[in-house]
């Protein structure tokens, strides 16, 4: 079987799926502008999401690759798409991830903002209200489904451990073949003598989220730079190319990227503080491997009053509720774009903003006052 034959077969299968009104990529229903450039979540991709510290890189990663696909699939059972998500949470526990999901869902359904600390009744001045307990209880069936689809992992932290868990899943959920069509039986170790992989369920799309690369645990004798480089250039590419899975890595920008610089007139040099491929922290070489890089920027942190500078949004009114999402790198087509987003940090919620001077935007300003 020629590689050409497999590629042609994929094209014809995809064409038939689309003609039947079904989906190949999982769309972002709440991000129409982004979806006009990136056609949703595709198979066989390696994506990096980056920002400076405490800007919301985990939140935008969760919104795009956890909340949005789950919401779409739960509300479109006829889409005939299946998803499996492995979420390697290196920063917080899996219980905290569920709490964040509950907070996000309450805001989307009821426009009630409640932080995870308030959900836990931590503050002396607040105890979780009975009406919120009723809302949370009503989500039981939804979260039972979520936990069949998403595997939250907070104990595996080293690069090989992450790769091995994903490789083991691929072994039990698909078959390996030589180009002549002969099946290769995989042994306990990794047998590299195969040419392509075929999943048992062609409708299943597998996502792997690693939050974040900067917290990877180096293997014995390695430093963090080596661990990140090894995971990106070896394991992440095998996950993408061999199994056709999609890997999303969250990576912080370097500390120097956060230092504000000014012109001789005292104006901030915006390009020096916005996220960039060159500004990746701890290991910049990950940028060479990924297909797509998404950046997030918070101008309020730098006392910028209008953004973008010429005819943009009033940051004094939006304050820390404004975020700029940028496509910093896209090797698979589509132009670079910058999106203006409303951000509710307590609820892990994002929404595309209307034009700066539009009537709808004025209404948003008034609601925030």
C-alpha cells in the first residue's frame, strides 16, 4: 500500500463525512472569528499555548481544548464525533480541575461568577448558597459523562511517563501495520518497525493536554531544558505523527519577556512585552516542533490605557477583563490574527469582543461600571 493511497483514502473519507453534514474538526462555537482562521480542533496537531505568568494561559487552553469541545459534543450528539482527553495537570490537582469546570459551567448557564475558593466556602464572610448547591447537584449526570471522556492525571510528571501512558493507550485502541498491509504485533517495549497506525474507532479524536511544560519533571541526569526539549522534539512528535493524536502544551514565557521597556518619550514598547515564539521560557526550541502557537496578552498589567494603541479598547474600563489572543505561528495554513477577548478569570470564561466603538461594546462598558 503506497503512502499516496492512504492519503487519497483519507481525503475521500473526509469528503464523504462533510457531504453527509458531519464534522471532522471539533469546532469552537463560541469563537467564530478564531474559527475563520483555524478550523477547530484537528487530528494530528501539536499546539503550544503561551503567555506571561498569571495572564491566563491555562484558562485559555482549558477553554479552547477542554470546555469548548465538551460543550459542543454534549449539545451535538448527532455530530458522530467521539473524544478522549488525557489531561496531565502538573500544576494543580484533578479535584481543582473539576472545581474550575464547575465554576465555568455555572457562569455560562446562569451568569453567576463564583470562584473556586467561594465554592469551597473558604472565606469567613461567605458560605456556599443553597441555590448553588442545587445547581451543582443538577450537573451530576454531565460530570459523570465528562469523567468517562476526560482522564485527569496529576501523578505522572516526567516526559517518558507521559509518552508511555499515551503509547499504551494507542496499543490497546488500534493496530500497527507495515506498508504491505501486514499487521505488526507490538511487544511490551516499543517496536518501531511499523509504518502506520490505524485506530479501532476512526471517529475517536484523542487530545493530550500538558499543563505545563515548565513543570515537567526531568529524567535522571537531565535538567529542565533537556526534559522539555526531549518531550517536544521526540515524544510530542511521535504522539502527533505516529498515532495522529493532538497534543496541547501550555508553556510560560521567559521572565525577561515580562519586563516593560520604554521609548525615549516614555511610551511602552508593546512588542517587547507581548508573547512571542522567541520569548518562550526555559526552552525556546519547542517552537521549532509545534504546528500552531497561541499567545495571550493582558495590557492592563502594564498600565496601558488603550489597546490596540490606535482606536482600540478602553482598558481603564475593561481593566483585567481584556485579553488579546494572537496566532503567533501556524505552519498548516491560515494567516496570523489578533483577537480581542473578554475574560472572566474567576469563571475561566472567554468571549470574543465586538468592535471597540460599537453599540454592543458601549453596553459592555456600562455593565462593567
